C-alpha cells in the first residue's frame, strides 16, 4: 500500500483537494525525494498529525490500522513485563525487519527480548516499507523496514509570526493507565535553529484485557485463587525521552545538524504468581516463594552529526553524510526470596541478564544527475557502514541464611559470547526517466560485506568454541513504473535482501542443569545467512477527490532461520526426549499476497478510507520434506473508515472498523487457529483555536473479545500444565474497550 489516510495533513481549514494530494509528501524509501505514489514499492507514511489525532500510545498502536504489519506484546512468566517485541511485516518479524531512527540502527532482539526502544512522541513521521529494502539500507531489511524520523526545529516554528515556539502535550490511555507529558521548545536565531524536548510517561500493567479468568480452553492451573488467568502481573513503568537539535544553515547550499537523543524506560513487576506457592514438595528442594520482584531497564542514546551540501557542480548535485554513536541496552534483574524447610533457611536469589549494543555508524550519499541521449539519469551512490559492539552478561547470585555464603553461577540460560560486528557496504541506484518522464526505470545494487567476531575468552561448552564468520554478498534491485495517463500508473519491481545470523543464533552455548534430562544449547556450524527474492506489481490512481493503490507480491525466502530446534539424533536414554537444541535453516519459505489502500471524498468533507491486506504462504523444512503452511502469513484483513471534517469549526470525526478473517490451514493440525472478528474504533478532534487541540478516542467500542489473526505459536491444548500456567492462551486476546485523551497547547 502507499501512504494511508495519515499521509494527508488533516488540519482545520484544509480543503478536500489538499487532503487527497499525497504528492506533496516525500519519503526516504528510495534515498531520494519522491512522491509517495511514485515510489515503485509498498510504502506507508504515518505523520505526526495522525500520531496526535489518534493519541498513539506505542509502536503497537502505531500500526493498528496497517493490516499486514503488527507488533506483539509479551504476556508470559519468562518475560512478564508486558513489553512489545518488534515489528512484523509481511510475516517477517524480529530482526528480519530493520528499525532505524534518523538512519541509525535499533538494537537487535534476543530470545524473550524486545526492540521497543522508540517513543513516538518525538517523531514527525514514520515510514514503513513492506518487502526487502536491503539494497539501499543494508542487511536486516529482509521483510521490510520501519524508519522513524525525529522532529526538526522548523516543524515547530512553521507558521509562527515570532522566532520562538513552545508546545505542551499531555495524554491518557486507559489500556495501561498511562499518563504522558511532553514539553518541546524551538527558537530561530536566523541561520541557526534549535529545538529541545523532554517527556515522561508513567503506566501500570495493561488493564483492558478481554480474557476468560478461568483460562478458556486451556484452563487456569497452578495459580492462586486471587490471581486468575485474565490478569497480568502488577507492574509499574516510568519512562523518559529527550531530543535536542541544532540546525545551522550558513547559506542555501549547506545544512549542518547536530542531534542528541535519549530514551529510558524502567518496569518493575511483582510476579505474585509465585508468591506463597510451594515448589518440589516432599524433597529437600521444597520452598515457599515469599516474593519475586523483577526489573527491566531499556535505554537508547544517540549522538549524530550530519551535513547536507548542495554542490551544484556539473557532475555532482549533492553530498550528504552522517556519523553517529548510539549505545543501547536492555538490562534485566530479578530477586526471589525463598523459605526452605529442609534444612530450615532462607535464600535470596538474584538473576541478572544484561545485553547491550554500541553502534558507531557512518553514511555517505552522493547524487549526480545527467542526460544521456533521450534519457535523464539521477544517480544515487555511496557508502553505508557500522561497527557494533555487542555484550551479553548473566549471573545468578544465591545467598543462604544458614551459611551466610553467596555463590555465583555464570553463563546460564541463553548465554553467548561478546562480539564485534562490522558492516561495510557500497551501493548505487540509477533512476532513469524517458518518454517525457512517463517511464521510469530504476536499477540498483549493493555490495554488502559483513563480519562477526566473538571474543576469545568466552567459556563455551567443551567442543563448541565459537569462531568468526564473514560474508560478501551482491544484492540487486530493478524497478519500472509507467504513467498511463495523468491519473493512472503501473509499476513492477524486483528486490533482493539478506540477513546474517545474530551472535546469539551463531554462538549460543549453555546448559540447563536443572532440567531432567539435562539440556544443552549448542552452535550450529552449518548455519547459513537468510536471503529473499521479492517480486511486486501494482496499479495506482490519483484524482481530485481521492486516490488508490493496489499491488501484489511474491517473496521466496531461502535458509529461513529457526531458533531452539532439537538437534537430530541427540536424545536422552529413552531414545525420544531431545537433549540438545540449536538454530537451523528451513529450506525455503514462499509468501505471496495482495495489498490495497485508498481514500475517496464521496461528499463534501466526508471521506471513505480503506487499507486491505491478504497473505498466504508455504514452507519446506528441508529439500525433501513435505510442503506445509507458513503460519506467519496473515489472513485477509481490512480496515475501513469514514472521516468527517468540519474545518470552519475545527472539528474532525472518524470511525474505523477492522474486519479480520480467521486463520486457515496451519503447518500442524494441533496448532490453535483464530476465528474471524470485527472491531470498531471512533475518534474526535477539536481545534477551538489554531494553538489548542483536544483529541478523544475509543478503541474497541463494543468491547469485543477476540484473538488477533496474527497470533502464532499456540496449540489447541497446552503441552503441559506448566505451559498453561506460565503462558496462558487467554492473555493473547486483543485489548478490550479503551479510552484515550490527548491535549496539545502551543505558544
């Protein structure tokens, strides 16, 4: 889909013609300024205006009306923080979707981890590219990319009759009782503009859950009577974000920008599911859990310097360069107080699991334009690279009251070595126009080099010492678009992408001595990079009263990586139970689908909007294996809306309905399948003056209980009572009725 209704700036006084003229928006999906509907790819631009009027809470809320794109929330005892994981685009999730902020990478997700390190409040736009985007932006953009763009001073100063501006924002969301406050100020000194912004959020665990307290089809075993299966653990979250920018424009040819940014969020969870519960009765290991407090601290910092230079030479139009440093971390610690009876004593067990990535990044982009015979060329080329230091640390500290001794155990759970990743890529793209600019041909290529080196001092399991890996890959793309007339255009595109395995997938080496039989996670020496070949076609139309975009895609993924798979032949004495696990490659995954978007003003200031996605896929685990369904493909989902604007009174009303088909064939007959559902939302916005804005929203008006049709990984019956208790299926239901309120005041 092209840009959705969010792409139009729906402010009071806006005419219908302005609303539908999406050509005024540009995106960075092609590394050049381009009209959204002219980009030969499936691109959605979510603007700051939509973030405000829909009181967007987080990255999950951000894609609520983008079918085929989703974000899941953690709801199990292994990761009980209610955190959002990462984006899923066209069935590809986690690290297969590239996340960037102003071009800088966002930390990888680990097992039971999160990439929720971005606050939408400081963003002026979010660009979602469906399909591989590796040729222009490098590895990891296998399924697509999500690019956040932070606000500039000019965004706040625009339209002001004075050299300064101040903005105050406050929001409330009943989903998690979250309160947000943000203050942003900007000043224009002439050739220098500055911006500073600071915000705070406080929230609890999600409350609006339409779950069965008895656990639904799975039941609700092993829980205290006062804590049923429709609740998440009590949690308190406090988050801060900040943004500072200095933009120096000494003349019309130069713009130098210095950006500082930070994001910090800490969540504390009281895992009361364990409180008062006995474990291992009748043995010396029997204990009562007095308390179990768990914390997660997410941090992302960024310092960047960029320079845009309009050269204007005969052979060189412009030069853009950017360097940045961005340390990011996800630290977890938990403290369990236990009372043992044989012998009688207390234990305090503290578990620490910390992971960090420090990015040093550099990007150089040059652009040259020239004519060659009847063709006009815009050549974009340059270098894109980074050095990333990844560090993982884990320790279990146990104190016993009877001995007053503290013991330490390292490299537990998902342990893997610290490592250094180096990417150094060269790219080129040529946009060729001919036939009076009606025909555009865009070939491109990227020489991608990649190396990952583990630290030599890592204490791996015997026989499984990690070793460095590297790769050199040539990625190619080709796109063609043709304007049939002044309203209609068609396009076709081919693109390639690749993704190297992560350090965790390559080097993880640990033992779980508390399981029976003892289980091990070992490296797979034959693990290969993932790759994709993607094909797209589309038809677009743009008219005075509306627009539409419809397209189809087919993607072939090779060497798809699965984590924590049983190693063939390594079983316990019973000859059945697996003892060793690793990451392996699926032979192939084929995914295809149709995407549609559009908006039409069918009566003065009344607009109908639509976004539709349908996906299906097949997978083959090995060359000779039977082909089965690819469960991550999302069934038919349509988001249909009506918007009514009353610009003379500064009013806007909107209703959105999400209609989702149930899941069909699954890879295994025991897999849980969701049913179809319909959910309706409503929003209202009032701008009594140019400087005051009030937004109100109700999501899931009818309090519908449903399982999202993006749900995967659950069975019709729980594998065990422990699984039912620790990761109940009822908590995977979508949110119930939720109320939102947002206010913005500008000075």
